[in-house]
């Protein structure tokens, strides 16, 4: 059988041999949060852009 060929019997063996324990599954909605969050940088956009330009200049050196 060549690379990438499909073998139905192998596919069936993989599905039937998978032991899945539902009690150990992760509950993805266990810790849902319906609020909002905000962040204040404490610097103006001009200050942040200036600092970014400085960092880029340092990388060029």
C-alpha cells in the first residue's frame, strides 16, 4: 500500500481502540466570564509611538 492510501480496516481499528473516559474530560464552560475588562497604559499614543521608534532604532544598530 502506498503513502497516503486509505485503508478502511485500519480506520476502524483506530476508532474502536480509542478508550475515552468522559469523566476525565475538560468542561470548557466551567469558568465562563460574562464581564468586561479595561486597560490603561498610562502613556499617550505619541509617547508609545516614540518609544517604538526608539526600540526600532536600537535594533538597527
